[in-house]
C-alpha cells in the first residue's frame, strides 16, 4: 500500500499505485502566454486545498499549448501544502470508483490527472469518470478533483449522424438534441472549470525561447531567425515547439 505521507505523486498501474520518483519540475514561471489560465487553475486548486467550493477542470485546445504542463506546474506549486497527484490513463477510468475508495479517507487532497482524454463512439469507459465527477446514489469524495486535458471540447467524438435525429420544435424554434448528442455533451458539462488553449503569436513563441535561453551570449537576432525557421518546419509556434527548439539548440547550435 502506498504511503501518501512520503509519496507526492503516483500513477495507477491497472491494480495498484506506482509512486513517481522522478517528477517533472516544471514551474508556473516557465509557462508563457497563458496567464489567465494559470490564474484560474491555481485559484481553483487553492480553494480545493482550503476546503472551499471548487471545480473539476477540463483543459482543452490545440496540441502543445501547455495544458498538461499547467496541471503539473500547479501541482509543483502546491504539493508541499497537502496536494497529491494521481495520473490515470483512459483505459483505467472504469477503475476510478475503486481508486476513490482507496484514497477518500487519506488526510490529503488529490488531483486525478487524466491526460489527452477523449472517447470514441463505442467506448464506455467514461461511465466511471461520470461517477467521480457527480456521484451516483453515493456522493463523490470531497478530497478528489479531476483535472483532464483534451484536444476535444466535448471529449467524445461527434459524427454528423449523431445529429440527424435532432429536431427543431416549438414556436421559438428550440433545438432538441438526439439522446446520443445529449450523452456526449453531458460529460464535458460536468467539469465546472473549462479552460481553452490556442497557439500563441510569434512574439509569444520567441518570448518563451528567450526566457529559457536568457544566458545566451551569441547573436540574438540569428537565434530568433533560427527559432522562426524551426517553427515554420513544424507549422507550429506552441510551447511544445519552443521546448523542442531549446533541445535542438542545445544539441546543434550551442557554441
């Protein structure tokens, strides 16, 4: 059995927890261009730790824009204040009620971290997730919040055929969704805090790089040109691309 007094973070491995010994040390100050998202998620998590009303959080949007990094950075900021982090993969979401039973009496507050979350039409693993988000006849534990990331706003894939049985009714032309659409929309609606992420501007991208290479002694303009070329090759100016350029610089450009 895991000792949460010593373990700050863990991954659920099918039947039990595995303690994470090498944590990603990313900090809030390492993230640029998402100041509003940082403020909201940090505030929500502080309220959770203080026993005040707080929400489950869904961070959605374009890939590489800092969704997962923000959750890890908020955890690093607050982990010495009684916060614990458990990563659960999509295939294990049906086990969430069991995981909740195992930690609900622990004297810590737990973030259940579900990264890159999405479901196809024939998947039903989100049933376990729904039980933790809102409970069933049993209320969900007060010391658990779910923080999930996704490229999809509604988490479950949506097909044109899903909407074929939607109808417009009433004098005011009200739209009544088909049951399958309602089911899909209801999952993301259970997250009280929804934060969107989009790729920043070229200036945001260059600012991230310059902040990480603040000790660079070479030609700053040449560095910026190399960074722009790197982003063009990947058709992306995301935080992930900035991080990859730093690795490229360290391996090939650093003199």
